C-alpha cells in the first residue's frame, strides 16, 4: 500500500490506494471521519487537503476547537 504524506496548516494528510474501491483515498489523521476518493492520486491528496481546510474554516467560524496536529514519526 503506497502512501503520500503532507500537511495543511499542520494537519497530517496522506493518500493510500484502496484495492477494494480501485481509487486513491485521501485521509487526515486529525479528522478520521473525513476522506476523499479519486482515481488520480494527486487529486485525492488535493481533495482531502481542501476538505480539511473547509472543515477547519467552518469550525473556526462556529467557535469550535480545531484538533491539534498529530505528531509525525
């Protein structure tokens, strides 16, 4: 299973390939309920980053606490 990692405002995003879905899955450690599927790896990565940013902005607007970044090993 290949992974690609990066961050968006210190949030850890990664992409894995799902054999079951036959697509790339963008995930974020701090938001385990979020995911983004796309047949193109880079689009899955960009998709999860954009989704996390949108959720964070909404949380800030609503006065909700934003999860701290998970330390990377």
